[in-house]
C-alpha cells in the first residue's frame, strides 16, 4: 500500500501592528510594484504546490478581505502574539491537514522569496525531515551593547545564523509545540523557538540575503529593486 504524500500548507500571521514601520500604517498593505506586500508574499509561497493558505488577521483589519489574490486564501482571526496567530491558523487547518503534512509559516511582510529557496524547500520536504527554517549565516560584525548604546564587546559570529521564513514543520509537531508554549506562557518570536524548547532538531535550509522582511519604511524601495531583478 502506498503511503500518502504529505501536503504543503501555508500559514501567514498578519495580525501584528508593525509599529517599527509606522504607527498608523500596516506594512503588509503598502503598495509594492502594483500589488500590496502581502499579495507578493502569498504569490511567493504559491511557487510551491500548496494545498492551501491561511492568513491570520486582527479584528480591526478592514483591508485583507478586500484584496484580490492571484491564488486561493482563507482567513482566520489571529491573536496578540505571533505564536497565537500561527496557532489560530493551524487550528483553522485542523479538518484539512494530516499530522504529517508540512506547514510553511511565512512572514506577511517578506515578499522576496527566490526560486532557488523554493527548490531547497522542495528538496527538504522530500527528505521527510521534521522541521527546518530558511536562514543565512551572519555576515556583519556583531556588537553587544550595554545601556546608553555603548559597546560592551564584540560577539563571535561563528555558528550564528539569521533566521528567515518560511519555517517548515510537520503539522502535528508545530501545533503541539505552540500549544505547550502557550500553556507554559513562553513567548516565542518564531516557530523554531517553540521547537527548541521541546528539543526538536531543526534543519537550517540555505537562504538568501535578498529574502528581506519589510521592517522600516526604507525597506520598501529595496524590496522593489529586488523584485524587479527576479
């Protein structure tokens, strides 16, 4: 009897306020090459053979459902923290995703996912690993600062990686990890952090420096140049 091939699902947490970008504007709805940042992020994920995509939004969001996406998306109500929004997306998929299916969690404001990373993700899934994240080695010299922004010492960057998204995890494993983080009141800033608490091995998947996350207003122009170069 043939084993069922794991499906790929996407969850995009988009309920955050993004105050580093603007106190009044949400970065995922900024215009970028005739689409919003969020629309580009969804399109980037659909370079993969996704079974479906869920976007977690806030109760105050009046924009997401008005957008016209090039691919099918569903919406659910997100939470106060990133992990709450991701878990809400996973719960939304409860009746669709199998335990061994893969879930790709991707930042709403990370629109520049390149085709080479897509290929790495596909290869990762074929190896039946439990969890992996797109990441790049830290290049710049890192300084540890004390208060008032004075340098305390230089941080050894050997073995340091910068986490990106997508972060890819088996559905049941990720859901269990986030539920336990909630129960223990551990606030995690990405999905890998929740898995680390459980001691789950996480594979580093080669990323690219142009897979940027829109964090500040000036990042929009850089993202535009990157997308135009693809």
